[in-house]
C-alpha cells in the first residue's frame, strides 16, 4: 500500500460505543485508525474508506501474484513451457 497510512489509536469498547459518531469523524479525516479493545484484547478496527480500499487493492494484487505462481508451478508439472 503506497499511500501514507493513518496513525493507530487504541480505544476501549465502551468508549467506542459512547462516542461512535465522533470516532467516525476522526477516522474520516484520515489521520488515524482505531483499534477497539474489549477487556484489553483487540477485537475490531475502524479505518477510513480510502485506507480500506487501498487494503482491498493490495489483497487483490497479492492474490493475483499467488495465482500466477500456482499456475506456473502447475504448467511446469505438466511439462509446459513458454
């Protein structure tokens, strides 16, 4: 993911519930993403849509590279070459 990512901020589940609207505004500005903890254990993340879309693109690119590797291995096993 090439674009600059936001700063991680950890919050409790109660704070997330009580201040959800404000937290959405903070995330929308794109400067931070929130990790929500319950009982000190990270359970969820709240990230801006641009960062999420960049993550999805990165995942898709990774999947395409892996598919290419798998196809190359299979072609090699079948004795196929360029």
